[in-house]
C-alpha cells in the first residue's frame, strides 16, 4: 500500500493535441488508487495565484465525475477527444525573478502535494525541473510537443496528430495544385527539428521536404536543386509539385526567416525563370511556373487527437502514476522500442541544457534515420544532390506528356 494521498498535474509550454488525454489517464489511474488529483491552472502562474489566495486548492480537484454534460457524456472520458488543455498552459520561459520563484514555491507548498506530474516540452520541463529542485518537489515529467524533439523518447504527445494534420493538408492541396500545375510550398512547424515536416511530408506525398537537419539554409545551390527536381518531375509528366519546408530552415545567410515558405516559393519561381533565360532549356517548362505558399501554423497544434496520440497519452499517464506509486521520482516517461519506460530527468535535462548552450536541437532527426532513407528511396528531394537525376537526361528519355497527366 503506497502512502500517496494527493498529487498535482500541470501542462506547460505550447499546447498540443493529446494533453487532455494525459490528464484523463492520470486522473483515472490516480483515482483508482484512491489519490486526489489537483489540477494546477496555467502551470506556474497557477501556483502564484494559489500563493496569493486567488485559488482555493480544494476547488482545483479533478475527478472522473467532475465534468458532466447531462444526458450526453459524463466524466473525463470526453476529454481525450479534445485538443488544448483544460488546465491552460504557460509559454513565457523561466520566471527568473526571485520573488516570483518564491511565490511559486509557496503556492506549491500550499497545495500539500505528495508529487507533481508535469506535461511539457524540452524548455518547459527544464523550467519545472529547476523549480522542483529548488522546492524539493517529487517530479515526474511527461514529454509533449508536435516538434517531437524531446531527447530520450521516440515519441512525444501531440506529434502523431500534427503529422496527420500535415498529411491531410497535403492531400487537400494536391487537387488544387494539380488543376493549375502549380508548385505548392507548405511551411510546417518545427522550430529546431524536422520530424513533423519529414513524417507529414512523406505521408502526404511531398516531392520536396526541407528540414533543418539536412538543409539548414536555403542557399542558391539548394534552390537550384529543388528547381532541378521539379523540372525533372515535369519532364516526366507530373506537372504539379508539393514542397514541404520546416520553419526551422534558415535563409541564405543562416539567419531565421519569417515566412520561410513564402521566401522559398518566390525563390523557386525566380530561379527557374533565370535558369531558362540563361539558356538551360530543361527549365523552360518551368519559366512560368506558378508557386503558392501557405503556412499551416497553429492548426498543427490542434485537431482531434489521433488514436495513436491517445494511446500514448494513456500509456504515459498510467506510467507516471505507477512511478509515483513506486516512489521513483525525478523521472520522465519515454517511448522506446514499442514500450513505455522512464528515464532519469537529470540525464534528460543535462542533454537539453547542453544542446541549448551549443545552439543545437536536443532531439533532432538523425540524418541516417529510417524515414530519411525512406524519403530518399522514394525520390523525394531532401537535400542530397546525389539522388537527383539530371532533368536534361530525363527530357531525352521521356516524350512530352500532356498537361494533366500525373
Ligand atoms: O514547440 C512547438 C511549437 O509549435 C513550434 O513548432 C513553434 O515554432 C512554436 O511552438 C510556436 O509557438 P507559439 O505558440 O509561441 O507561436
């Protein structure tokens, strides 16, 4: 019999699909053990409010019977189908100010918790980890982010749903792109990592996928190679193209670009025209190519959480409760080789900090990963010049094909 009576749960950092499914799983598993679960609103901001007496801790209790829509749905079950987080979240970085930190620690004390489950990304878990050390909290972390770049776990909550969103957007764009023989450039999220662009792009049939791990900058060579790839497709009769670019891909001089997709769409149109005008006839089919850019934006952070994300949320929620029951604190749940396990938060946060100090992503796409190999094998341009056929050779190979054959 464990001695736990009361645990807290909070969501921190940018939201993503599946957070509510984790909350549901934690509450269900904890309630079955007879524990109370206190839902902390707006992460550390909520703790400050508790310290200032603006929230009564007893009103923050989450139970499986706490939400009722009479006659339709009862309890927390409906939550797993809703994006966002019923607790609210906070994306403002480390509180820094010692007075604020003292308030946060005071609020936590007031809640009288035996342990805390924090659902966050690399940055937000780092902040909560720091506060937990200062306050002596018994912490369990659960990784979430559509970027999927938390180290030590193959999957984070929200990633699979975001992949599905990118995949659906590409599907929807295919038909309008094909109707006008256009090049559609889709900018997807992924501040430092290309997992979302890579997975969503492959699933959605992209012809070009640019991720920061393989193509850190949009230099002239990269743009020319993309034009070359699209020209080859067109010579083969496929007149439209789908280009996915992760927001983390930088401009030519290595600096971040606002609206990198717009920039790329213009660069593709301009470079194709120039290549044709300078006498390279392989590009003359492209000299008038129409490009359009769209930013998928925060829609990727919403949508109905996929079954896969809900399963991961359920598995992580249960594991977090089990870790607390076993008294194994300072751990983060991870997905590894088809199983849920846990890792020492000291190792996770040491990696996060050392990567951030060096300005590198803590959980990047491995450049020799299966999905990179899959993309290359499918003939998707991901930045490797060796995989590109010469459009001039293809021009001789393939007779001119009618406008709409794809
Ligand atoms: O880290 C997740 C993420 O969605 C990134 O992909 C994106 O750059 C960022 O959050 C956007 O954050 P905000 O909601 O602050 O615009």
